[in-house]
C-alpha cells in the first residue's frame, strides 16, 4: 500500500474523506511545486534583464552584480524546493507493508 494511503487511513476517515484528503495533499504539493517553478521563471527573466543592463553606459556594476546574485540564489532555491517536493511525492507514493492488525484498526 502507498505510504500516503497508510498515513491517511490511519486517521480513521471514511472512504469518501480518505480520497478527499489524499487529493488535498496532492494538490498542496502541486501548488507548492507550481509556486517554486513560477519563482524560478520570474528570476530567470529578471536575470536576463540584468545581464542586458550590464551593457548600459551608466551601469552601476556593483548594484547589478548584487541583483544578479539574488536572482541566481532565487533560481537555486526554487530548484532545491522542486527537488524536495519531488522527493516528498516519491516518499508518499512509495509502497509500505502494513500488518493485518493495523489494517483492521484503520
């Protein structure tokens, strides 16, 4: 049985609530993944704009480099978040063995 189902089933929900709770968890993970992907995309767009500004005659290189660093950090953070969410999803989808006693109680 998948880990997510064992966790939820252990909470003694009715079958209807069981499926609802599982969908809510999946949606929350997907929403978090979408948010991280959006942050990454926005930071990538900003990064390209900053690179273009480096060619300006009156460019403040120090400020631009700091802004580039922030954009790069945002991209890396978003990548790490996406990776963590993928690991969480995989963990919740992993198969687990349950004792017959546990199944009867749930």
